[in-house]
C-alpha cells in the first residue's frame, strides 16, 4: 500500500499547455490510493500564440507567468519544471519502414537492436528547418514474420519495423523553449499535444478497438488515431474555434467579444434546431441602437464552418484507411478540447462521418475526489501533460524506451555531453534528450 510520510516532500507532476486562446498550468500529486489528483490550476489568456505557433515572445512569457503564478497560489506549491505540449500548424506526420540485418542471428534481439532500427529513421532527409520530434514504432517483422509487437527476446536475422514519424519546425519549438525558460522554469519534457489529450480522455479498450480523437482548440484541430493500442496517425488542421468566432463577427457585423459570447451561449452546429422567430439582442456600441440577430442565421454561419473542419478531419481519417476492414475504428470518434462544447456538435460529427461519437472528459483517469473542477474538455491537454509527467518519473516500462529512445540524429555530432556536463545516457527518452538539446541551444544563444 502506497503511503507517504507526513514530513516527506510531495512529488509534483506539472503540465503546461501553451494554446492559441489560453495557457494552462496544472499541478498534480499522487494521493493515498495511488491515483493522480489535481491540486492547482492556473489559466491565462494566450496573447502571443497564433495557431499553436509563438508570434510574440514577450506576450507569451507574460501569459505563461500569469498561469504559473495562479497555479502556485491555488496549490501553495512552487513550480520549478514542467512538461510542455507542442502542437501548431507546422506539425506533420508520416509513415516509414526500415530494417537492419543482424550480425549474429543465434543471439536474441535486444534493446540495442531496436535502437539501431530507430537510428536508421533519423537518416531520413526532412524539408529545410524541420526536425523529427517523435519516432513511434508501430509493429515489427522478424525474418518475414509480421505483426510482432514485442521483438525483444526473440531470435532472427532481419529486423524490420513500421514507424509513425512526427515532424515539426525546429524554430517554432525553440521559440516555445525560450518562452518557458524566460518565464523562470525548466523543462521536464516535451510531448505532442494530441498524444497528451489522448492519454487524458481515451480508455485502453478504445485504443485497442480503434478510435479517432479530435481535439478542437482555438487555433488548431488535432487528430490522433489509435488501433490495436498503437498510435497510427496524427494530424494538425490549422482551423479551430477562433475561425468560427471570426465568421460570426463578419457575418453579424459585431465585435469579437460579442461574437465569442454569442457562440458560447446561443451557438449551435445544427441550424434546424432553431425556430425562425428566435432572436437575440446585442447591445449597440457607444449608445447606438441594439442589434438583433436571428439564432437560425447564427447557427447557419457556425454550421458552414464546422462542417468544413469536420470534413478536413474526416479526409485525414480516410487517408489513414479506416474503410479497410483491418483498420476499422470500432470505437468511433471522441471529441475533446474547448471547441467540443459547441451544442449539437456530436450529432453533426455522427452525421458527416457516420461514426459513433462521444465527448471526452479529462477526469476519467483521475482521483474521484478532486477538489478542483477540471472535468471540462478544455483541460484535456493539460491533464494529459500532467499524466505524462507522472509516467515519465515512474520507472520507465520497456515500451516507453522503445517509443522514445533517440532524438534527432542531426544534433548528435554537436555534443555527447548534456548541458549539466554529464554524459548522455543512451537509455534516456526522446523527450529528455530533446530537452537537453534545447537547453544547450538556449545557453549558447544567451
């Protein structure tokens, strides 16, 4: 039974979600039942980020500091290092297969063999300015025998693997790193936001059966597809809730603040739900007459844009190949993120895709007695990052080492020593090594 000495310092797990509309800092601890409990949340308006990419360093630093301070005040704890989520329109993914021929097929396959195959992937030539962020092994093939999930301990001469490779603009990642460091906190790691959201809202059964997670944020809509418990496809669509607000602003000739309130309070993705005579009155600016807006027209504006976003996501699901019987997504679609709260969105997604849909809440894997209300889908990524922080600190399972073993080989010749002067350990995760490279970069840039 897990019990803490009263004098023992609490282990804190901290996530920082740097989004387009908001920045969330979240602090979690393990309770006496070995469950994750959220003890502090800080939220601030995101002023320097556009579609997941930093476009104003000083404003982003202010927003991060504001969220950090609020989380510290709520929890009476001090934040020193965080797991940061990265997303944005610069993220893309690709499928890649690679292999090695082993020198001695009479010896069993070990971690070093897996590392060799992963290292091959880093020889892929990327577009200028791009770096490989994640290399996620999907399944292995040994001497032609396919669909092997765990090759370590098996015999074989030729080891092949299929990989899901996530790629991003290194300048965008470095900008986020600079903002975090300038806010006075250290990195504990970096992860892709759709993967964090998936940890928070999906069950193991859904990942096994096949599921598409759609995380609708302010600036982007992130997609993560799982099948047989393995990540199969990720994509970032450069549209989110903000573009719907812009359409309402233009279509109804009102200011952005009013458009956002209209969307939240009266918006619906299904125009048929509103009667023709339903009207809402908006106060006029500076003594001007109030403006009357038909809720049916409002829903038509929202519907048009939401259908466009869903169709783009559905095209990505088709690109994955879900119509193939082997790739069928039996668990359907899970919607999360702030944009998933739009009325009748679930019904519209089911109508467009023909797939079962539910709203994913981020409290499914948390302790039941959370004093802080974080069951809102807006917090899905932040909760996932806290969970990621917890998993990272626990003794790493083999699977984690396989997924996250090496970071960008283009950096390898730069240094074999981490920023603190200690030699780099080959068993470190991709996040740790990537963090070290960013720290080195920042210190050199001072």
